[in-house]
C-alpha cells in the first residue's frame, strides 16, 4: 500500500539561495517525534522474513483509493486477504495527506482497520480496531500533540470487552538539545487478571543523533532495549540491537544491514543474532513493469529450523 503515497511527491527545480551558517539554527531544537518511533530507523533496516509463497496485487481505483489482494501459501498460514486504502484531500506536506484509512479483511471475517487524521498542524488522531470471527476484540485510540521541541501522546486501549480490561498509556518526548532527546512513558492497566486489579509501569527513553548515526534506548523495570543506526554510505546502512529481559535474565543481540543498489533497483537486507538465527530478504524491481520480486530465507542451525519464501508484488 505504500505506493499510494508516491503520487504526493513534489520535485522543486527552483533555485534556492545558500546563507552563511547560523549558530542559532545549528543549535535549534526540533520536534523529536514520538516514543513509538524511537527505534524506527533500526527496525526499517532489519529484514521482515516470510515463509512459503506470497502474491500481492495493488490496484489504484482513483487518485485517493487503492485496493490490494494478498494471497499467502505457507505451512503456518494460508489464505486470501482483501485490503483497501483511502487517502484524503487535506494536504499537510508534499508527501502527506489526510485522513488516511486502511482496512484488511479475510474470508473468515477477521478485520483489521486503522484511521489517521491530522486535525491541525500540531494535533493528530489515530484509531485502530480488530474484529475476529465477527466479534470486536480490540480497539485503540491515540491523540498526539507535537510542539516545537516536544511531543505528548495519550493512548487508550480496551483489548478485552468480556473481562472489562483496559490500558491507558501516556508518553512525553523532549528535545533537550539539537542532538539529544529524553522522554518517559507511563502504562496503566486495569484487569481482573492483574494482582490487585490494576498496575502501573513507568519507563524512560533517550535518543542521541549524530551526523550519520543514531543511538536510541528504552528502559523499564522489566527490560532494557538499545539500538544503534549507522549510515555507512549512500548504499549501506548498518544497525545493531540488544534486548534484555530482567525477569528472564536473558539478552538477545542482533546485527543487521541494508544494501541498496539504485542502478539495479535492488534492496538486500540481512541480519544475524546471538541465538544463531540468520535471515535475509532480497527485493528486486522488474523495471519498466510495476513488478517486484522478493526472496526470503531464515535459518537457525542450533534449532534445526529453516524457512524459505518467495514473493511477487504487482503495482
């Protein structure tokens, strides 16, 4: 569905003047984004492996609406899904327009839908719902306010209506300097399964950005997560990630990379972790046709697990 947004790109060929370096601009603090996007750069480099065969067909119905057909065949999951994407007419930037509505349904009646709307330049609304076997099983609503150098987000989720459980999440991320951002998250859960009927967990977040690299970390009473992103060259990106569980007293380290070859319309992502898992995904655009061919492979020699996937994307 990502191809729909490409029509909003605007290329400006006009001449711009270059001013002398400004000390105030160099030290100016910008909006740090949200805590949910703290590890985004690292996650985008890591390969998303799949098993079996996958066929995805994207069809543009109009300038604002697109349909997708997904056919999956594997030992874990097989079936067909119909998806739809609507992008509204409220233009926020050359690459963003709102509202955005996404939906996906399968023949069993399982439905996933998402809604995103930019009410004002500073306020964004998000909503998500999940239906399984024709029953509403989960909902979530989020409100984000982006200031000049900080972001506040509030989310409310009610994953189980029968048990009357709910989750409230509050997030705050502040740009302390031009490179350093610090934040905190508070998660409150009310559920009959929780001892005492309710629980609250606080966690901290930090990100330090350099010219061509970035370090981000989150820490809570139960876990520690740190990521490193490095733009080694125009074609190569390298990342490292470590997740530690204090309760399970175990850690997992992962190293990943992405190689982009524009002249060949090829993207290769690979990873290896401390559990002896090796994975890679290759995507090749078959120009001038709107086709993309994908190969996925994952292996764990210690567990004797091997997975292979082949995908074909149209549109």
